[in-house]
C-alpha cells in the first residue's frame, strides 16, 4: 500500500477563461471542481495507474466534508482526520487563448495541536501496512515546519520508503531527515540549494547538491522532463550514484496544473512494482506530460501514458566526481 499525506487538502477549482484580463468580469467556458492538494493529486494519479493507495491528512468544515465525499465518489480510499477549521478552496484560471494559468490559493485552516496528534496517530497506524509514504504539499498554519522531518524518521523506523514533494522550510527540513525521494521542480530546487541554475551543467550539478543535503534519490522536474540522481550499485558495494537527463518534446497543454504530481505518481508507481531506475524516470515523465492533456490535477489516461513512453529520451550523464561536489 502507498500512503499519501495531504495536510493542506483543498477543493481545487479550475476555470477556463478565454482572454483573462485583470480588472474585468469574465464567464468561464469550462470548469471542474475536485478534491486537491498535492498528496490528493498524487493519490488520484496512483489510483488511475492501478496502484493501491490511501489518501490521508486533515480536512475541516463543509469544504472538508466535500473533499472526503468526492474522494469517496472517485473511489479513492481515504482516511482523513476531521479538524475544526474550514479546508481551503484553491482556484486556477486557465486561459485557453494564451495557455497562461493563474492560481489563487486560500490561506487554509489553522490546525490545533490535538488535531495534529490525532493525525500522527492515524498515520503511524496506517504505516504498519504500507510500503511507501508520500508527503506532499505545503503545511497549514499551526503545524511545525519540522513535521515532515519527524514523520520521515518514524516511517523509516517502520521500514517505509519516504517521498517528499514540498517547498521552502518544510522541504529544507525534510531533506535533512534523509528521505528516500525528493522531487522539487527547478524553482524549488534553486531555493533549496540557495542559488539559481544558469545552464544544463548547473542543473546536473544541482541534483548532486540536493542529494548532499540528505535525500537518497533526487528528481528535479522541468517543463521538458527531469534531471535525476539515483543511487547505483558500485564496485564492492561502494555507494555511487548515476545522473540522468530525461526529456520529452513539449505537448500543447490543456492544463499543466498538477503535472508535477502526476510525474511523482508515475515515479512512485514504477518504483513500487520494482521497475529499473531508467524505466521509473521514463514512466514519470510520460505521466507528467500526459496529465497536461486533461483538466484537473492528477488526472491521466494510462493508455496514453504507454503511447508516450517511446518518445521519452533517458540519458545517463557522466559528471566527474569533483564536478558533482562543487
Ligand atoms: N507542456 C508540457 N508537455 C509535456 N510535458 C510537460 C509539460 N508541462 C509539464 N510537463 C511534465 O510534467 C512534469 C512536471 O513538470 P513541472 O516541473 O512543471 O512540475 P511542477 O512545477 O512541480 O508542477 P505542479 O507542482 O503544478 O504539479 C515534468 O516532468 C514535465 O516533463
Ligand atoms: Mg510540484
């Protein structure tokens, strides 16, 4: 079983608004509303890919009730802790004429200490039957930024593989707890290592820099694929790693909201069934790309993912050890 944790679950509303302009009144030509928050999106994609997944986290108020009911309607197993304050609604406006998208995320509920304790108890209970736990998204107010780091430690004690997709302090502190996998996008990775990446070489070095902070496997997504550093079996069991560059010609997106979540679900799904590293990366990039062809985060069509697989190029890149450490 794969667990996804969403502490900032939301109802994600996506509106298609042609010629979206600030300060004007608009009419949406298309709209969807579905449970979201990064962990929920990952769970939706994992379910579409046929992997066993349960979504947990906290949800509150009438919006929280909707999140849970709609997840159940989608037949996504879920077990959330109910909290007193109201869960968020996040709105994305996609302009089909320009392809631009604008996101507005509400501030989200304040989570009380006792509510968070209930969640931790629930997670530790669920983890007894799990192989992987994905911590995804930002943290709501009232939650200690160390939470992911602490829970990663608990998961590792139980022999559960940990995956983190977050940003800012939550990601920085989580990385130090040596999670199995992190998957920042390029911007989040720049913030994590504290400098910008000017070129391809910088990006290749960046995944090694992130790995030095603690994570074992580093996936840095970009709109054209990803750069990754994955451990490999060196001679006489020495710890070595391989750097990969994975690319796919861009598709015309319907909506790229949540493509990073679909990417991560793809990686986790392939890894869960024991696929070799290159296949995991290829599958992840195909899932991220395919999800851009649908409205709604984490929505993807597994048959179309299969069709895209041969178009994904995976290269192993040689980086001198000295280079990797700079
Ligand atoms: N237009 C596109 N065509 C093909 N693939 C795309 C496109 N946009 C994104 N992707 C794929 O989706 C994956 C994730 O992309 P990106 O780095 O934009 O994620 P992200 O910023 O984390 O997104 P989010 O957090 O909104 O889910 C990448 O592997 C990329 O290849
Ligand atoms: Mg992302």
